[in-house]
């Protein structure tokens, strides 16, 4: 059983998954991310934990100064083959030596921060890699409602309500996630880290960042007709899946 922080071992599966236009990446995160970042053609952008460059492909249509870093060698190989115009590099977002001497107008981490173990090390790099008056945009699985193995949907059929059950929130945790369910051999386990919001806030403050914007993004999906369809659709609108945070230096 392989256990690691990098998604390189599932690079092929992940790349194929993102080809589906109905994924949350395509239908929810990407359009909102482009709007919030509002990148200008003269600005440079770095994405830490960029995977195979799914989000950077769109940003490269706006600016010619785009860089992506990921720990997964397999993911970076795919990224380079898909878009050679982007400066892709293998590197660890927690490494204080990555991209030494370089600075960017915008730094993003999209759906990857929850897979990085040392939060303070990552935020220290955000501080080091950001230009003066630059901005950081972070997108995470919503830490209040999407807690790995400690949150789930529940159904009250009598009152036709779908609700979100939260069993632990304040406790930080490292959780093993099975990326190959149903396989008894060659299991690939990635690690995810739950942190309550105050942990993020304290780390940002420690390195001189202020949160200037918070957005919460909901699912785009709708249920097929059925006795609980209305309740399911309502809960999707009321319980966000993702949180977007914009940071600036104080």
C-alpha cells in the first residue's frame, strides 16, 4: 500500500477525470476562480500544487507569465505535454528553497492546500514568493462542511429534509484517503489534512496576511425527479462545497 502527499501515483486517472465538463473543477471552481483572480495580461501568476495544469491552461490565455509547481513528477510530465507555454516545475510547496529569487503578482493554491502537511511552511512561501501589493487566492474544500470521514449527508424523510452531519470540526486531523477503492492490491493512499478556520487564520496572520475576501461556492448539480429531489436541491444551495480566500499583505 502506497501512502504519500503527492497525487503523482494517480496522475493518469486524475487527468482523465478532469476531461469531464461536469466536474466541480470545470463547472464550479474554474469560472469562479477566473472571476475572483481577475488576472491582467501584464501580471505574473504562480500556482502551487498545480497538478497537471488544469486551471493554469485558462490563465495562460490571459498572461504569458505563468508558472506551475507540483510535487508529482507524473503530473508535471502531463502538464508539460499539454501546455509547453507554461513554466512547469517539480517542487514541494513546503520547501523554503523553491523558486528562489522569483516573485509573482498572484499566487494561487487550488484544491491542494488541504493535501499539504505543513501549513506554516506553505504560508511562509506565499509571503516570500509574492510581490509587494500582490495577492493570494486559495480554494479549499470547505473546512466546515467537508471534513474527511467526519462529515456526511443525512436524510429526514418524514420532513423531507436533507442535512449535513458534522461529527468533528475543531480537531485537526490527518486522514488517509483511498484513491483506488475496491482494490485489495496496489492500493494508493493520499493524505488529507483537516483544519478548522481559526488554524488557517492564525497562520495567515503570523506571516502578515489579511483575509480580504471570502466566498463560498455551492454545487451546480440538480437531482432527478423523486420524493427527495426538492430537499436535495435546497441543501446544495444552502451548504457550500468550497471556500475561496483572498489574502493580501498587511
